[in-house]
């Protein structure tokens, strides 16, 4: 089970992502509930990099832990330059299987 720091600006989508992460056996942590200590203790970030909060937490995480896996869960198409260094890109909407496979592949290499 991984601790996944989640930054999604839309309440309903955030709730769906939390549910998906729990179904996959992971523990979601909302960014608003996080501290710098949580960033240093989490295993992976799932962020919407087009949102200011998501971009900011991803950049902070990269400064504190350069190797931490970051997944962009976004409406932007693959290849879009959102100015954030991410390890994987999922275009909304995506399936539970796609999220699980992405997280698994990143955690194996982390």
C-alpha cells in the first residue's frame, strides 16, 4: 500500500480519485491536509498540474525529493507542456486499471 498525495481542485473528481486509490489498496492524502512532512513521507503524487495548487505541490515535492514519482491526472492532452516535471500522464477520464497500472509501474521503478 502506497501513500498517495492527491491534488485535484474539483471536489467531485477528488472524491472519485480517493475512492479509486482506496480500491487499488492505497492511502490517499489530500494536499490541503498535508504538510512538508507529508511530502517527504508519501510514496507518490497524483496532481492536476493545470491547477495552481497541483503545480505548486509538484514543484515543492521535486525540490524536496527529486526522485518521487509524480503522475499528472489532467484534462490536457499527452505531450502538453504544463511546466511541471511529471513521470506519467493520465488524461481524464481514465479507468481504474489505467491508474493502477501507472502507479504500479512507477512504484516498481522507485
